[in-house]
């Protein structure tokens, strides 16, 4: 019996996950990094980098774990459908649009951290491209159509306090739009 060795490939998804995990650890050591890298509408003009850096900083273990697991599953699937370049457009475009909506709609001294807007962009694109795909959502014991898991997840999370629903909405909207355009140009690499 012969085993085929598959070489390790550094993908954009893996790089994003590693950077998020390293920054999470860094914020545990130096919590003030959250104020340097997190997005605050009132200080955006003096700290414009936060429109992107806030996508890499998380507020807790469950926050980073949920976002990175979702990024891995949604990102891997979407990347195979549309390619790495378009995956990156969806991810960072959704994250940045989410940040813009947060700047425009959130209280000026609130702070946003996390990749949720970018992750919702991936979910939105997949919800358009594969709406009937069955997914499991903890703690629901039965599979749900992807479109209902993504939209339902957005609606439920928006009800919680201290959630940057504006960032989620921006990412979701961009993902839905790009999913519509990418649906006709899939790669089918499985």
C-alpha cells in the first residue's frame, strides 16, 4: 500500500487564522492593544488603520474561536468555489464595509473588534451560491439550510448587547451582493 504525501500549503485562510490567534494572545498580554487596533468611530480619523486592524482583534476566547471556526469552514468552501483572490475580496470587502457601517451607525465612543463582519460576508456569499446546503448550528440538533442559518444567525446575534450588528450587517450585505455575481463564475474545485 502506497501513501501519497500531500505537501503543506500556506493558504490565505490559514494566514488570517494565525494572525488572529497571535493578536488574541498579544491582547491577553497587553490589553491596551485593543484600543490601538480596535475601531472606535470617534477616533477613526486619527487612527484610520483600525478600519482593517479591528478585523484581527477579538474580545474573548469564544469570540475568536467562533469566528475562526466559521472562517475555516465558510472560507474553505467559498475559496474552492470562487478562488483565493475572490475569497479575499469577499472577506476584506465585507470586513471593511462592516467597519464603515459601524463608524456611521454606532455610538461614537463604542469600540468594535472581531472578524464577524468579514465572516458574515463569507456566509452571505455562500447563502446565495449554495442556499440549500445543509449545515449544523450548535445547539440545534438538526441540519438547517445554509441561507436560514446565516440570516437567522445575524438576526439572533443582533439582539445581544455589545454586539456590533452594524459590522455584521455590512458584511452580510456585501456577501449577498458578491455571491450573486460570483454564482455565475464558480470554479468547482472539490
